[in-house]
């Protein structure tokens, strides 16, 4: 995705809420890795959108 699209999407999503921040440790424990941001996911999957 073009950077302006990613930035606009992240801007629309806003900062994580208190509830989202509380579940973050559970995500890491269940996935056995730290959670990724949307930008990290998009960078990893960019080829699928070309």
C-alpha cells in the first residue's frame, strides 16, 4: 500500500484504547511473539497488493 494510504488508515484508527492496551500482553503470550502493528503487517504483505 502506498505510504499515504497506510498513514491515513493508521490516523483513522487512532491510538489504542485502554482495553486494547490491557490485552496486548495476552496477544504476545498466545502468539509467542510480540504483536505487530498494521504498518508492519502491510510491509510484510505488500507483494500481495501489487
